[in-house]
C-alpha cells in the first residue's frame, strides 16, 4: 500500500512539474508574440517617419536649389567694368555654379529611387555637395565684390 501511495505521489509530482513547465513555456511564448507584434509596429512607424523625413529633406533641398537659381540669375545680370579677361573668368565661374546646381537638382529628382538602406549616405553626400556649392557662392561674392 505504501508503494502504491508513493508511486501515486511521485507520479502526481512529476505531472505537476510538467504542467508548471508547460505553463511557463506558454507564458514565454505569449511574451515573445507580444514582443514581435510590438517590433512590427515600431518598424512600421519607423518607415513612416523615414518617409516623412525624406519628403521634408527633399522639399528643403528643392528650396535651396531654387534660391541658388535666383542667385545665379543675379550673378548673370551683374555688370562689371573689369577687363574682358576678368569678365570671361567670371562668366565661366557662374556657368560652373549653374551646372553644379543643375546636377544637384537632377540628383534630388532621382532620389525617389534611393533605397531606404542608402538614404543616410545619400543625404550626407547631398548635404556635403550643397555646402560646397554654398561656399562657392560665398567665394564668388567675395572675389568679385571688390
């Protein structure tokens, strides 16, 4: 009788341990499903934020390009009493500024095809080129405003 009672008790304890382990696994699985759902939601929000960031950046870049076009038009209108050689150099620099501005304009138009993974490097490179163009405008004004 003691043997049967001991066997029954041991069997009951093993079953209880097994059920407890299964319950813990179910809790872990439920937590994992919640985390996956949360991660998917975060990813979706990040994609939306990235798209909004892209559109803001693109509008700002187009605005700068338009400002540059106005500056170029003013530089072209500018009359000088300098020699023909200086005027020729000036016109050549203005033309170079205009070409670079047009390159940036085309680059930002084509940026819709940029992969999300390449977006950061595209943005960094574009800003670097835009800054160089801004410096060239500043140097142009400094060189020929005297």
